[in-house]
């Protein structure tokens, strides 16, 4: 995230306005999702995340596309 100069506001916007591009189901620790959306400045970013059993969203990685 830091290497791509992304901030948490960028992640929030991308999740709120983006879409699920891929769903990774062959993972022993649970299903992961790739969400693609736009950062605050308009850049396209990708987010790999998982929904934990507690209902909380776990960010695995965030990157600029």
C-alpha cells in the first residue's frame, strides 16, 4: 500500500464503488476475493481480502493496477 502511495481512504472508496473481479475458492484458510475499484484520485486499485468468521474484513494486500 505504501509503495503505491495508497491510503485507507483509497481502499474504502474502491470497496464501496468497485466490484468483485475474482473469487479464490481453493484456499485452505477460506475464500478470498479480489476487488477492483477506483482510488480517491481516480487510479484503479486492487484489493485482496477475506471475510473472517467474525464478519470482519481482513485485507491481505492492496495494490495499484
